[in-house]
C-alpha cells in the first residue's frame, strides 16, 4: 500500500506540471487545433511520467552514484526462474505503449528499425540514470524493454496506423519537426526537477495526517 501511495504521489507531482506544459506546447508553440491529437499527446506524456515513476529515475536533489551492474544477459534466470520471467514480462508490458503510441503520433517513427532504436535509447537512458538512484543497471532490462517497444510497434502497425490524427500543415517547419523530442525533454525535466518539490510537500501532508496510520 505504501508503494502505491508513493507511486501515486510521484505521478501526480509530475502530472500537475506536465498538463499545462503540454497544452502550451500544442496550442501556443505548435498552434495545434486538433483536440484528438492533443488528447493522445497528453496520454503519451502521462505514460512517460508513469515510466519515469516506475523505473525510479533520480531527482536533481538526490543525485548519488551507486553503480551496480549486470552485463551478462539472462544469468539471473537460474536464481529464480518464476520471478525472472514475471519481471521480464512486466518490463515488456511497460514498454509496449511506447512502441504503440510513438508511431501513431509521429509518422517518422513508422519504421521497425527506428522504433527498435528508440526503444534501446529510452531504455539505455533510464538504465544509465539508475546508476544514480540505488537501482541495478541490468542488460536484461534493456533487452526486455526493447522487445516491448518492438512488440508495441508491431501491434500499432497492424491496428492503429489509420487513426486520423490531424497534424498542422507546417509541422515540418520550426519546432514542429522536433515535437516528440521537446515533449520527452519536457516530461523528463519536470520529473527530474519539479516533481521532487511537490512530492515532498505531499509526503509531509500524508505523514502528518491520519492517512499514514491507515496505509503503513
């Protein structure tokens, strides 16, 4: 229960800042007028928040190197096969929405090679950050996350590429061509810099109130 509350606080502490940031990006920077496109972009941004929350990226205020590595693929399966298989499946499921949504929103990602590379880069980015968050940097996570991205892409290619999301006509000019990168950077910086400020306030409220007695 405490874990779920912690995840909820972390998610909310990022989402409260990401919501206006995405609206500003869509309607001011990109002059986007499609409500359906904005809704899917918002959903994707919230998904990225969930990924950063679940994987436990560090914050700018708790940056402490504690490197632990597993660079040998599949070696942990001999220790506890059921737990290893379950953990691998959860990692695959976590990254499937990434492979599904990215090519739906942006046509330049409608390539298996590009999506596999995107999955590797996002997973590698997270694994490197985990060096500074007291978590294990694991090559198996990299493999499972990339597999989840590719599987999500395959499903997206089969069912979702025909979703009629309206794009602005000048999307190839200005900052529109970097929309996905700007969105990712915005969500990460908010999770890295602003989330800890609000989550600390919320945790103080939880710890000093009657909620803590019921969940601990």
